[in-house]
C-alpha cells in the first residue's frame, strides 16, 4: 500500500483537477463496489494527473484472474458512467492495483474515454458475464511506476 500512496500523493501537488467533483465520483464508485462486489475490498480515490483527475482504485488483497476482471468490470461500469456525466474532459484515467500488482510496482490503467465507451456498451453486448469480464480485463494496460 505504501507504493500506491506514493503514486497518489506524488501527483496531487502538481495538478489542477476538480478534486471535489472527482472525490464525489470516487465516493459513489466505492459505494457501488461495496454493494456489488462483496468478496473483495476495493477503494477508489481521486488524484490529479496533469490538468485532469484520475480515479485510483486499489485493494490490499490479491485479486487475480477472473476475480480481478470482475472487479475491473464494476469499476469501469460505475466510474465510466459517472465520469461521463461529470464531463469526460475533466478526467484522464482509471488506475487499479491490488497487492500483487503493488508488490511488483505495477498498476492497470484504462483511459476515462475508453471506460465511458465500454460502460455505454455493456447493456447491449449480449455477452456472457465471464466473456465480458475477460474482455474488459484485457482493455486495461499494465504500467510500471518507479516510486
């Protein structure tokens, strides 16, 4: 968790995003995740990323495989819609990391724009849940951080 805190705090001092709006979205996403996904803990927080906000979501558990994909679907669905409603131009990314990723100094990243597009198409796909979860999981790009 210390690695994730460094990522979060290292960005907040340099940017000018609307943190009040981003905080409201993070709180709503947290609430929806808590209701929909009861097998894991995942928490989201806003942070500044250049002149935009990003939503950083993390878990202190190891959330791997299909479980990780399911968590990513719910984060994408909730955050994608909420960021679109607040104005996509204000947001940069959704970033997710669990204990396994944090230990390797890695995180998964999806652009806010792509999250909105995915969320808008969820209801119309006709995909089985596991197929959708796998597809969404592959949309996130693994990135390294050096702090």
